[in-house]
C-alpha cells in the first residue's frame, strides 16, 4: 500500500492523534502541495534507483497501515508548515546493514529488514525524527543556521553544522554519537519549494538514539 492511498484512508477517518494536529478537509485545486504528494510523485512501487525516496514513501505507508492515527499523517496536510529531511533509499540500505550486518539487494528487502529488526513503533519514531514541525526551512535559511538546534516531531533534537556556506555543505548532528552524520544532498534541496511543507534530501538516516 502506498503513502498516497494510506493517507487518503486516514483522511477519511478524521484526526491525526499524538501531534495534536487535525488533517484539513479534502484539498481543493488551489491548496498547497503536501510532502505526501511529492513522495508519491515518482510512482507507487519500489524501483532500482537508490537515490530517490521510495523507502520513505513505503515506510510511512507501513506505519499508517499499522497505526492509522500516527502523527506521520501530517505529511498529507499541505497547509501545516514543516520541514522534512528525507533519507534516500541508499541511506536506508546503510541503516539496514548497521542493524542486521547484511547488505540487501532490493529496496523492499531493506524496509522489511529494518521493520523486522526494530519494529513498526521504532520505524515511526525514526520517521518523526526527520520532521521539524512549525517551520519551513529552505536551504538558504539552513546555510545561515550554523549551531542551531532543531526540535523534531519525535521530541528529540538535531543540531545544524555548516561546514561551508559557499558550496553549501550542511550537516545534521543526531543522537547517535558513533555514526556518521548525514549532509544535505545538493541536488535534492528545497523539494516542494513555495509551499508550507518543504524537504531536503539527506545521505544517511538520522538516528534518534544511540544504535
């Protein structure tokens, strides 16, 4: 089941619990574009491109299928300001290896391995750790935010480290002190620009705890 179909079912049910945010009524043609729409734009299935966001798409769908009231459904309400840092599929492949000490050859195997290793509740927490609610942080703002601490929808924090303002090179420091911290991918900045919900691709999965 895809994020687009799963979130449609959640919208029909009513409210999003946990984050205290209600989903808006069905969007009109003039409504802002949500990040759910962006994630679903390149198709509904896993593919062989490790540098897009199919695993994020399917992970959100899996969480909502198991927990229809999960606050990750806020990604479907384009009127709610937020910034998401989206790990690409390769980033999840690295996480699956760290968790299971095995390399998986398909995106579907990667998501199955991660969910099997940590459980759907932990997958939900990891996804929420990649969302900064209440703020639309574009790449220009990020480059000017060296040392800033961002509070995520999961409740944990991320620290911004700017190594260069000219390239730019922006790194996000998570709660796992032993892993490599992801950087923003220059070719995947400001996804969904011009809308309240914006996203930036990152090269590794942020970790809300020490793995």
